[in-house]
């Protein structure tokens, strides 16, 4: 009799944090147009789970394949939802959102193909910097026109969004190179 792989997903704190990020997205989308500051708090809490889940998973030895895959997917869903909302609120240009969203779909597609070949492509530093910059830009753009301690958050958010677009492209190329190397190495083995 063939042995079957255990495909159950064990819920641990890092996984629960990742899933909570996804659960907060509809709440964020509903609340933000009505109340920017409450929307900002919800997005901030969701973004904070991104930092916490990875840290706790590594610290407690609870890194799982599910977490390696779901963490960046949860990030992408959160960022894409926020960008679409900000386009709707006329705070982000459509083309900027399309560039970022297209990159996210391409890299997720590469990860899925790699996974189908039992290759896990974990998040790299460039991708993490891109995500952090995107989330910071989104936070500033949610605040929008408000000025605090001499900072125009809309302008700062726009500059950070441009930086995140550059990081998106650079890290996207890095992931593609890594993907092709891993696929080539597997084929050579």
C-alpha cells in the first residue's frame, strides 16, 4: 500500500496571523471610504501581521510550506485590494496600480509553477523591501491630504509608491532569475 503525504494544515500562531491578514481585507475595503483613520488602523494592523507572522514562525520553529506560500499571497492580496481602493478614491493612478499588480501575478505564477515541481521560492530581501515600501506608501496615501509635523503624506506616499514600482520591477527580475536557476538545476540533477 502506498503511503500518503500528510496534507493537513496545522493552525499555529504564525498561520493564524497570515490568515487574519486576509480576513481583515474586506473590513478594510468597507471601512476606509467611510472613515480614513479607521481604515488606516485596520490596514496598519493587517500590515503588522506580515512582520509578526514571519518573525514568530522562524523564532518558534513553525515555518511551514503553507506559511511560506500563504504569507506572500496574503501580502499580495492586501496590497492589490488597497491599490484598487486607492485608484477608486483617486489617490493612485491606474497605470501605477497595474504595473504593481501585474508583477504580483507574474511572480505568483512563477512560484506556483515552481511549487508544482517541488521547488519552493521563498521571499527574498528585494521582495521584502518592495512589500514594506508598498505598505508604507499605502499607509501614507490612505492618510491622503493630511499634513502632520510638516509632512505632506500624499506627496510622501506618491514618492514611496514610485520607489516601490522600481523595487517591484527589480525584485521581479530577481525572482525570475532565481526561478530559472532552480528549474535549470532541477533539470540538470
